[in-house]
């Protein structure tokens, strides 16, 4: 029994040692070149609104003439239709990688004029274009609007969420596929999300350990992978590569400061050189009041007032914290919490440490 337990503990230790503590899958560190989504945009008309449309906007009138012309209805010259129940909209969508004709994708519809709400509207058939000017999908359908807007005759308004943006689930059908280069050539490139030579080296080594001679580094982002021809075999190998676990390099030391909200984020790579921080607040209070002075009895004096000033000085939080070489994030946070600093004070302290050369990190102010 003891031998079996010893063997089990040895196997557990072996598995724990084989998997890095901070391992990430290759698919979470980057993506294959060309295997990505593509943005589509289009222009259309939403009809069926309850008097919340654009009315007589010129571009909406032109679009309405075009739609009616395609349906065989020609408006007489000089006639400007009132279109309170219609709105000119922009349509956006994302075309997934490997999307084939006939598949459905979601679309988002947004007003571009004076329409107050798209609730209850329906999008008339509209083409969606890619960056190359080609039509890749056709959109049409009833809108789902999560917002609500109402207004009164006196000008008062009430809005819940945004009623001028709607969404059509599976509202567009794909008409053209985008070539990804997945099957072409014997080399497929894989790109890191963030450039890092050490991470690229570790990914290359991990891939070559599984498939010797497959990966080589082109730069700090790109790896060239020599994959076999044939979609079936290549897809299986790509799936195996994406699931390989790699321990990425530690990110660069950064301190992110949001000047609008006072939010400060410090990553774990931040280190401090020897430094001492003194933080305190000087509070001065001056109180003015008048005192009544009574004359002595039978002194023929008069009752009068005199000014009395009370000046108080308080210094709170007068602490000094000494940092040893290589102080970590945890030590920095503990020390600043002991000082009781506010977010604005924290920004001032970090800027002072950076100027003194004691903060070994990149400060990013957004």
C-alpha cells in the first residue's frame, strides 16, 4: 500500500512539474495570419416607425426614391414624401473567418439623422460592403431595440438606454467568402498579440518540441510554421498547436494612471530602488469670533466687542516609509496603505518616485 501511495505522489509531482505555473495556451497568445474577422458596413432605411423617423431629410428622400424605384414605383418629379415613419441608418457587421455563402451573421443598425427611436422598425434589404468595395452580405429584418425614448410637448424628454441603435440577430446572409490563405503554400504564419522576443522564442521551442523543425521566428511577433498540405491534415495540426501550453514572458513594468477617474493600476513587474517616502497633510484652521466686553461697575464705561482669533495647525499622516532595493508590488501597496493615501495622492507619489529614479517602470497616463 505504501509503495502505491509513493508512486501516486511521484506521478502527481511529475505532472505538476510538467505544467508551468503561469502557462497559457498558444491560442490565447496569438492567432494565425489571415484567420480573422472582417468589418462590413452598409447604408439602408428602417421603416415602420411610429412617427419617430427622420422626416424630410434630403438623403432619406433620395434613398426612399431609390427603394421605391427598385420596386417599380416611380414618384412624380417635385414630390417630397413625408417620412416620419422611416429613418436613414448605417449598418455594421463582422464577417467571421471561413464564413460561407448562405450563413447568417448579426448586424447592428444605428441612426444617422434626426430619428428619435428605431423601436418597432424593420430594415429594408440593404447590401453590406467590405473594405475593397465588394458586397459580402445582404441585411434585412426586424430590429430589436433595448432603449426607450419619450418626449412631451413642453420639450421634456425621458430616455432609457439608447433607442437609436438596434440589432438584428442573424439579420444578414453571407453572399461572398473571404480567402484566408489557409490552404495555400507550405508556410502559415502565426502572430503574437503583443510583440515579445522571449515569448516568441518560448512558443517556437514548445512547437518544435511537439513537431520538430516546424516553427521558426521571423521577428518579435511572427512565427513561420511549415505545415503539411491538405486542409484536413493541416487543420488537425493547427488544432494541436493551438492547445500547446507555454509560459509567456513577464510583461514590462507599467503603472497605468487614469487622470479622469483617479484609477491607478500597477502590474506585478514593478520594482522600486532604495527610496524613502514621507507623506503628510498640513491642516490650518482659523476661526474668527467677536467677544462682548462689559465695563466694571460704576466705571462709566461702555459695553463693547472685541475680535478674537483662534489659529490651529494640525499635521496628519506624518509617516516616513523606507523601501529596500527591489521592493515588490505587495510591499509598495502595503506601505502606501499604511500612509493612508488617496488615489490623487498616490499619483503624486508615483510621479515623484519616477522623477527621483526610484520607480523602475513605465508610467502611462490616459
